[in-house]
């Protein structure tokens, strides 16, 4: 291969820039040129791209977001657009593609692979919900953002003797909520993977109050329900008044943590190796501290599940 392309797609995640940099530098190291495609699959369809040289990815390793912009592109599910994009790539001499994104982005890459266009996926999402890899790029940074926010909320909750519900992103996955809840010592954590018991949440608050604790923090993953719905439930069932804080898109921004930068570097480099070795339809990931690559099929057949043992632990530590 002499020329490949890279794009970022779906919700952005801190560390995407570091991954773009790694792809470009690793490919250049092997004498391969890299085109940067703008706005994900939208740019792929239009052939909207430009050459990324060594200098063009300088000074981005510490920047959040994605230099290549991102989009969600529902029309890319249609074969005619996939073929149109492949044609644009062929015209520009692009022989393979690295896709940085989440589950939906992998599906687009898989479709291209079945049409004979080589693709490799790099997991980039704050949700940490991609089967086959233990961590996704952006999760660690988002987690730290959430924990910092909860720490701040706890300061004011303590001062005013309030209980707070904090609504955390993650789509259908509970990883962000669970890890953040554990790290910030939340009294209750609600995640989509585990059924919640409203009476148990109420009891925990009341037990705390009985021993003189006048505030508590409840984390709810957006995949369970909204913070305001939970507040309503607590009010109706037990007359408990809570304040609600929805962290929102702040969770997707910010300078990537060192851990996310290193992960991005390792996965970006492996993605290029896989493409150059003739691999296609594969995703890269991390398992037991080792970089791995595996078939996209595996990512679609397995179901991601937040670590149940952490959930059990969170209950034990917040008695
Ligand atoms: O997938 C990342 C994510 O931030 C999810 O956690 C969230 O549900 C979703 O994207 C929000 O997407 P949008 O910004 O398109 O509303």
C-alpha cells in the first residue's frame, strides 16, 4: 500500500487527535501517505480529504475533539453511498481506511470491507462500549471529567446538606456511571446492565440520614432514565427532595488523559500495521495490557457488558 486514509466518526472522544497523529506518523514511518477525511463518512462519500503530513499532526496530541471533525451519517447505511465513496477513494489512489469511532462507525467500515475496500477500526468513544476491547479511547478522560464534577457537586451538597442526582452519559452502557460512582464514592449507582431497586436507593439515603449524614450522591446512567425522572420517583415514593445535575457534553471534551494518549498511540500504530500486512475487516483493541486485533464480526456478535464485580463492590462500599 502506498496511500491510506483516516476518518473520525460518531460522537467525538478525547484522544481521537492522538490516534490520528499515530496513524499518520506510523504510516509515514513506513513510507505510506495518509489522507485525512473530513466529517466522517460524509467526507468519505464526497471524497472530502487532504494529505496529512508529519507537520500537520504536530501539536494535536494534547487537544480534545477531532481535527478531522466528526458527523453521524445515517445515509451511509445505503450501498449506493458506500460504493460512491469507494470510487472517490480509488480515484485518489487511497487503498485502505482507518476508522476511529464507535459501534455505528464499525458497521460502516464493515460494509466497506464486504465491498472489497480494506478497513481497520480503532475504538474511539467515551462510552467504553465496544466488545472485544477492554478500553476505548476517550473513556479514561471522560471518567476523570465526571469524577472531578462529582467531587465538586459533593462540596456543595455537603455544605447545603442536599442530595444530588448526577446524570451521566454512556448511551446503553453503564461503564462511565459505574466507574465514576466507584471513584467518587457515590451512595447509589444506576446502570442499564443491572436492575435497580428504588426501595434500596431510598433505604440507603435514609440509613445515611439516621446516622447524621445529610447529603448523598446518586449516579444515574442516561441509559436507565433521566436524572429528573429519578428525582420524581424519589419524591413520589418517599418524599425525598434531590437536586439534579446533568453533566451533558462536557463529558466529551477536554485534553485527553495520559492513559488515553498512550492507548491512542498504541492502537493507531497497530491499525496501520494491520492494514499494511493486508488485514481487513478488523478492529484493534486492548486486552490484558496487550494490543490485539480481531474480526469485526466478533465485535458485532459479542455484547459489551459493564464489569458486574465492580457493581457488587460499589454496593458493598456504600453501605
Ligand atoms: O456515544 C457518545 C455519546 O456521548 C453518548 O454517551 C451519548 O448518548 C451520545 O453520544 C450523545 O450524542 P449526541 O451528541 O449526538 O446527542
